[in-house]
């Protein structure tokens, strides 16, 4: 039996005390700047700042969302024994020139403002200062962050967080992990470790991982085994058990007898076993001796050996300030031993040994209460987890009063120690689930609504919250659902993690909505620089992880990283002059906003998988309906797997097709759409937002009525029929246009975005040149390993027939088709005119699956080989780096709607997504500037010229025809041909984006034909 993610994550670490909102900022290492909406900017203490000279001086870096590095600084400097204003002015003089200060009023504070400009770039800088109570208070930074500078100064002077809005330029869409990454890069290692634990204990696991990553790649860092252990547990919690095991082994090699990290590893390995349902093995792992070893024994004897000295010297006062005093290694060991008792209780509960489990939990609580008299704030989340388990036991014993009391006690602990955290929301979610099971739906709904309002950062929910929200959605779609249930479900469902392509689409829509060429240019420049920063940080970490790094290479990377960071922040500051970008774009839009974007005859179908259930929203311009789908998440996975198995399978290295399971396709249609069967005949354009298994299956192959299934079955039963003639079947995509959306906001924003400004109509790429065995490029030889493609893969080029058909229909000339020697990865990357083509078309092999088992997926398109540095592949990262301004990108290649691996994301400087279908080549081309991407869900067929006929028919539609309508017309021709009526031939391609946009604009096509 597998533990919930909330449980497994919740144990992950012991660490720093959370920072309460009411705590004086002089007592904290970090504080937020501003209060309205999301936390956009944060102040982080910088004890090594050159401006600090007095022991009571304080300095903070200002870090804001979507800025790669600090955007400014805050100072509280003592006036005694020196001139801090002169000291700061001298530091500024190294980089910029400043005007004389002038008095201004800042919300009642009489301050001095000085305007500056950098010497090496036309970027403005601003300084605010005032003297008060023997100190000089200063706020300075990029002028584009003026709101943060002003509010930061007011907060510093007041000694508490001053409420108020912060309006700065932003480019990303709700990526708290990226913000955490910037913070981790700007603080000391000791503080990064403390911050990693604080966020982990608060339930912000993705953010914690960014801080732990500061250490796990450095072979010389003494806390590396601790970081590796935490990374291993994160992988286990996500179900990546093999990766977790490798990391555990790596951590164990480095422990070297440290009893604290040894205990952590023991406990984390137990959680790893519980995650896999291997409950019976838990007790042996818990019994494995970790001993006192040198540290605890030496502490008792007051002997400071090398291990103890290294640990104590690394634990600064800030990193060890827990519960009002330094937490010793002995204290940490005691806490970890209490955690081991907690884990024993969890295993016993899972085995139904409730009395023994209660005893273990009570022992754990007792041991935690004696560490620093129970005042260690970092253990409160552990106590809350134990209380939640005791509540579950009480509920199982029909003791509802005790169960509710335990849940409330857990919430009270977290409200005191981790206010506003994901951990607190998780505890409230468990209480709401208890109320649901207890037959008190109104209480449950009230609590769930509170969770939605309070979700930290207003962004994506944690995996455990996603599971709990399944109970909320079940209430909203149950027999006693409130009248506005659809509105509620629509709002709450947008908290859930979506494919990474949704974020990329939303960023593209923001760029295209900039309102001026300069604004869009700055926006794209900032986004690209942010990716470059991430790529360089990854390369820096890779070099540092080498025991003997190439120092020259490392120095070059560090210099390039510094330039990229400074350039990105300067660009963000310049971007602030455009109001369109000065508000943080929220993923969540109101139902009314989506309805306003829908046209007559259109419906938006949003699918939501949460917990074990699946739910649907059917939205038109006038109405919205919500219901629970009749099949759960696991059942839908089985249904989709079974359908795909009859479409395309690989046997002995060959793609084979079987008679399509029409009966199952109709059953799945009914499961998904039966509640709106009466509305479907009036829908001419269905925008389908899939989730879970349906991300891997185009909905146009579902069958709308049983009569056509019966007709097919009767024909297939004949002795002379092989079961491959599906003519006459009532496919969902036969009588209505269908396109794929990835989030409501991305769809709405892309629909409103301006069309391409490109002057040329079309360019096509394909028919690679087979690899010449006599000339193998150096890059391919250097990269050759067990995960490289063999040169034989380049020996089966796809003919350029469909490219030439498209160019002929459009009348754009033969030079618009690039093949053979001209179709190389080098040539494509070097082209500076790709943004001048409205339609970009690739007809080549898609390299989506790994070359062999055990290799990571690095999506790419096959090209011809170019120069010495060519690998004959246009990779995920290289596609992201292209600069397109395309209305439509057509990927006529195999399985181009697949996912990308974490390795591919890292190479592209992408830090989120990848685990979903559509996060591979589709996302890369959207990131490059493609508004609508045509991609395939399985290998595209060559038989009967099916793909050529399909893509050729797409271009033959009348000017102004929506792309979805043009594709449907081409598909219908294949549906009506007995040889190609099987979905394998016509259903592979999906339109990701707004399918109502025309493939060919009327005026452009007329002009092209007149040449």
C-alpha cells in the first residue's frame, strides 16, 4: 500500500524556523516586499556586502520574480564612526554616474532621491535615502523596480513589513521554483541550506529542491550527502524509484560516519520503502544501526574532533537558529530518532496494527516535546503529521470527535509555525476530507473554498493538494452541488499543474500582446536571457561537480553567466516602462472571461484529473456545466492504452496496426460526453483541454453513436473482411472542428494575440541527406555513446513530396522547400529570416523516443549533417532558440506530440514541465514563436500516401478557412476511403492552439498566385 504524497513529502527534513509575518524584520534573514496578490519581491540578508562596516549594519539584496539576480539593495547603516553615504556613493561610482540628490516625499517620509545611469548601458538606477535614529536607511536599484525600492525602504524604516502593491515587469507565468532558484543563487550556502529546510517543512517542495541543488552538485561541499539524501527522497516521492536509489547510494558513500546524516538516510530510506508499498521491509531498515559515532559521543565528552569541528563551523548562527537557540547535532539526532518512531507508527498503521501504531506515535510526540522543551519550531510539522495519523486511526475506530480534535490540533500547530504554507493548507484539506466522509458537505465546502483562496502564490497546487482537491471536485459535481458549482470548479481547477507547454503558450501570448515592436523585442530578449542564465548555471554546476574541473572553461562560463544575469535584469528594468508587462500575469481567469472569448457554435471542454477521480467542464458562451466523469484516472489510462494499442504498436522494430476498437471508442465517448449529448449536435468547434491519459489521445477518433459501431461490426464479421474498413463510422471529428487547448488562460490570450507580421507565406524543410559513412562529423563522433542514434537512422529520408505539394498550392516557388545538403541543423540555426515566414513546415523523422531503453528522451527533428559541429539533429533546445513569428508550425513527423525529459529541459534552460505529453517538440516550437502547432500522436503513415494526402489537403482549403476546418476536410476524405478509414491514417494530427485561425490568409494567397 503506497502512502500519499503528502505523507511522504511531509517528513522530508529538519531545518530552519519559518518566518512569521509579524516577526520584526531585524530578526529575520528574509522578508517579503509588498502584500497584494503574489509575493513578487523579497529582501534577502547579505552579510558579506562591501557596504557593511559596523557590526550592527544590515544589508539586503532585493530579489524579484523573473529577475535572474538581485535588482537592488536595502541598507540600514550606523552613522557612528564613518560616513556610510560616502561609502555607498564610492561603490556606485565604479559602475554608474549619478545626479545630485533632491528631496521627495515618500508616503510621509522625507527622503532624498538620486537618479543614476550605468556607464556601460542605457539603463537607469535610482537611490532613496534618509537618516533616522542614528542610522542611514538606503534603498537603491534598477529604476524599473521603483515600487519595490520605495516599499522596501518604508519596510526597513518601520522595522516591519509595510503592506502595499508592487508593480514590476514580469515575463514568466507563476513559477515559484524559478524565483527560489534566483534566491538560492544570491545567498550564502549556509543560508541556502536553512532556506531549503524551511521551504520543505512548509510544504513548498519544488522550491526546496532548488535550494538543495545548491549543494548536491558540488563534490567538495560537506553538506553534499545531506543534499543528495533530500534529492533522493524527492525522486522517490515522485515515483522515480530507480533514480532515488542511485542518489541514496551516492549519499551513503559520502556520509563518513556522520550520525545526523546517517539518521536522515535511514529515515529517508524507510520513506522510500513506504512509497513503494514495501511495508514489511521497514522494520529491518529502522533497526539498522547508525550509532553515535564521533559527533554525538564527542559532544557528550566535550571533545571536538575533525568531524564535529567541520559541522559546527558550517552551522552559522543563522543556519542553526531554531526555536530561539542553536540546535546542536545531538538535538537533531534526537529529533530524527523521534521521526523514526513516527515512521514505525505509520508502517504499523498501514498493517492494521492500530494499538501498536498509537503507542509509537505517542512515543514520538513525547520525544519531540523534550527537545528544547518542545520549542523547536521546525518539529511542528512533524507533530502535525503525527496528529493527522492519529486522527485517521480515530476515524477508523468510529471516534469522530477525537478525529476532528486531532485534525484541529494539527492545523493550530501549523498556523502558529507555518502560516500561509502549503503544509497548513494540506492539513486543512485533510480536515475537509474528514468532513466529507462524515456527511458534513457544507463544512467541507467552506474549508475547501478557504484553501483555494489561500493557496500560496496563487499558483499550482502541490501533489498532495491535488489529491485532496479531488474530494472538493466530487462535492461540486455531486447530487447536492451548489448552484454555481461550475464556476467554482473552473476557478479551483486552474490551481492544478498543467503541461509545461501551457506556461510557454502564456508567455508567448504576453509577448505578442506587447503593443509595440520595442516592447515585444525586450520581452523576448528577457525570456531568452533567462534561459541562457539557466543553461549557464547548469553548465557551471556540471563543471563544479567534476573533481578536477577545467578551470579555464569554468572561468569562461562564470564570466558569461555574470554578463547574462546582468543583461537579463537590465532588460527587465527597461521592460517596466511598458504597462502591459508591469502586472504579474495570473494563470487563473474567471469563467466569464473564457466565455467572452468563445464564438457561437463553440464549446470549451476542460478535463480535470484530481486524486482518483476525473471531472469535466463543458463551457459555451452562454452556459457552463460540470460533472464527474464515470471513469477514474486509472480506468481512463487503461482505456487509452487499449485504444492506442489498436492504432499503432511496435513489433520486431516495425510499426503495426490492428483493427480499431470501435466499441471501446464509443464507450469512452459516452464516459466523457454523455451529459452534454443534447448540446453536441449544435457544436461546430470543440476546444478540448485534456488531462491525464487523454493528453495522449486525439478526441476526434471517439465515436458518437452505437448505430455506426454496429454497422462496422456487421461488416467486419463477414468472412471476406479483415476489419479495417471504417467508412460510415460517426467519428466525433467528422462533423466538427477540434483543437487542443492546454489551459484556459493560454487559449484566451493566444486568441487575442496579434497574427504574424511575417512577409513571406511558407517555408518547408525535409528529405535529409543520408549520412555518409566516409564522413562522420566530429560532433557526432564525440557524442557517440550508448544513448546516441546510429548513422543508419539517417538512411531513410522522408521524400519532400508533401512540401512541394504545399509550395505548389500556395504558389510560392521551389526555393521555399529546403532539402538535402541545404537542410542541416547548422543552416537552420544560422538563418536570420525564419521570423519572416507565416507557415513553417517540417516533413522529416521525429526523434522522440530514446534510442534504447534506459536512455533519456531528448526530442529532436532529423536533419542532414552539416559541418564539424553538426549532429544531424535539430534538438529541443535548438528549436527553443529559434526566432519565429509563425501563425502555424506543421510537424509532419512521427509522434511529435510527445513529452520531453528533464535532461532535455535542462539543456534548453527550461525549469518546469516536461512530464506531460505535448511538452516536447510542441512546447519547443511554441517557445520559439509558433502560435498554432500541428503535431502527431503516433508514427505518421506512408501507406496509400495518407500523410501526403492529409497535409496536401490542408493547404487546398479556400483562403480564410480555419486551420481546424481545413484539417477536418482533409481527414474526411481519408475517412471515406476504405483503405485509409482506420484512425491510424487520418487521426494522428492534433492542432495545439487556436484552430479557428486560418492557415492561409485570403489577401496573401491572392497576391502569391499573381506572381
